[in-house]
C-alpha cells in the first residue's frame, strides 16, 4: 500500500500531461476572443459617437450659414431703406424750395410778412442745412449727440477732447468679444502729464475700437498703461469696480488740469507759435491743433480768421501762394491746402543749397570800354613808332612822285591855294534865248581839274606809309610819327613849316 501511494504521488508531481496543456490553450483562446469582441464593441461605439458629433457640427454650420444669409439680407434691406430715405429727403427739400419760389413769386414785394411767418422762417433754414449735411454724409443708425442730453462730466470731456467716444456713439456691441486682444505700443504709456497725453489717448482709443474690445473693458485696459504722474488714477481705478470710459477720461483731464497742462483747444490753437520748427512741421502742428477743436468751432468764422492770421504772420511765403487758392473753401480744406503748399515751399531751401554748390560766379554786366573805365586800354607813349610797309601803288598821279597819296599831295594843295587867290575870269554863257544885256542870265563856271577823282574810297583801318624797298629792314632811320611832333597850340605854323620843308626837298 505504501509503495503504490508513493508511485501515485511521484506521477502527480512529474511533467504536465497533454490534456492539461490543451485545457490551458483553450482557456487562453477563449480569453482572446472575449477581448476581441470587447474591442469591436468599443470601436463601433466610437464610430457611432463620431458620426453623431459630425452630424451635429454640420447642422450647426448650416444654421450659422442661414443666420449669416439672413443678416446679409437684413443689411441689404437696411441699406435700401437708407437709400430710399435719402431720396425722400431730397424730394422734400426740392419741394420746399419750389414752394418757397412759388410763394416769393406770388407775394408782392410791398406786402410784409406777418410775425408768425417771420418766426417760422429760421427753422426752415436750419432744416435745409441739416438736409444738405445728410445728403453729404451717411445717415447714422444711432441717435445723434445732443448737448442738452449730456451730463456735466460728458460735457466737460467732450469740450476738452472732442474725439472722446461715449457709450451712445458705439454701434457695434454685437461684434465685440472679451476674448479679443489688443496690443498697445510702449510709447503710448501715460507717464508724464504733458500736452502729448491727448495724442496718446487718441491712439489708444482707436486701437481698442479696431480690436473690437468691449466698451466696458476699455478703462481696465487703460489702467495697465499708467504710471508716474497717473499712478494715483490707476490705484483709484483698481479699487473701484464700476468705472466707465468717460469717468477715466474725466480723471485724466482733471490730473492734467492740476499740472497746468490742460487748456481750451481754441485757446491752444490761437496761441500757436513756431518753436524750432520747420515750415512743414509747423503747418502739421497747426493742422493737428485744428482737428482737436470741437465740430462747431472748426466750421466757425473765428477759426477762419485765426488761420489767416497765423499763416500770414508765421508762414508769409506759404500765404502768398495760398491766399488766392483758399477763396470759397471750408476751414478743413484750407488747413489741408496750407499743409500741401508748406511741403512744397520747404523744398526751396534744398534746391537753393543743391544748386549753390555747383554754381559759377555770375558774369559782370557789359560796359563800354573807355579810358575812364580802363586807363590802360589806350596807352599813350611819347616815343610812339608806327608800322610801315611797302605799297604797290606808291606813285602819286598828280605829281608822279613817291612818298605820298594823291589826296595829300602838297603840290596839288599849293596849286589850289594859288588858284583861290587869283580866280578865273567870269565867262558868260552865250544863249540866243536870253538877252545879252541881262546880267542875271549869265552863270559863272568854275573849272574842275580833270585828274581829281570824282568818287570816294573806303578808308582802311590801318595807316600806310610809302617807303623804298631798300629801307624796309633799316630800323635806324625810323623816326617818330610827325603827328606826335605837332604842338596842339601851333597847328597852322607847324603845317606851314612841314610844307616848306617838303618844297625845299623837291627843289633840291
């Protein structure tokens, strides 16, 4: 018994049997099948969920498209309605003008209007002005600002800074979102209380509006850009919960007023003065100050006189060109035209400097040469020698001698002098038609020498003296000119001496 029990125990503790292995394999396969079934079920559930979500997304997109179409249709209808309203306003204005013309034509000039008609006339003029403004500018959807409806704080903010936006001026609340972000430049931070704060506020306000930040979040966003002089306003804004944009602007303007940096825009515009500015920069500062004025002041005649005074005083060259052009223009058109002309005038200095470097000294004006202007022009020397050269025709046809011209022949002059002393006898003209006894019918004939030339020759610019060819290169016998030897006080005696000397030479 003990041996057989030992044998069974030894067989049970030995290697596994084939049946046991098959059983384990079957169990593992069953587990794998169950896992695969679970996976397929989860995948099917995932597909079902995703299909349902995609269908919901598609339905939401179709709904949004329908909403967008409806909004576009509504906007188109609103635009058509605005266009129709404009047409109606124009028709009303035309009808009013036609009625006024008819009334003027029907009523005689001697009859005066009643007091009730006189009271009703100014509103018609105001209505016509409003209609003209509505024709030029689109009709706003919101109610226009009325000064009588503003609070004291809003009035102060609007008068100090006309660009300030109120809650009633905002008409795009539906498009804004608190998730929208806006980036403000570091140079827009409010650190020092000076006149540049208004420019920084305009940049910040335009950035907040274009980024579609909700209007009630503007004060909170502005507090992050305050320091130094505006530190107290930042602390006050963080402690208070409900602060509007107008309240924030009111606090900033009060702080500027305490620092003596806030003035009336009209006073600032009238007291403008160029301080180390160029022509163009001063004109641009003038334009910026003009657009800070309220709307009513910008179109007033007082501002027009201020523009004229400032330009004529500080920009005379610009005003000389702009004065004939600015006739019958609005004030905003005037200020823009002045800036354009100032930009052109500022280039004149660059042109002058550019051409001044490469310029040549201007030529002196033409003057007539004389001994008074230039004493060395005609020098006078005591020992002045004249040039002489051989002449081809060097024979005088009066005396057939060399050394002089026929017009200056001394023998011809001597004969003429003798003939003038002994005139020829008178010879009467014999004519059978006139009686002999009448002395008035006789004429004296003065004989003329046949050899004298009867025409005049042009004189050359040079003087010619006849000399022999042998003496051409002999410079020892060249003497001074006879003209230089003459004494101006004894001309007649000198001429007689010269003629006598020539006669003596000829006789020898």
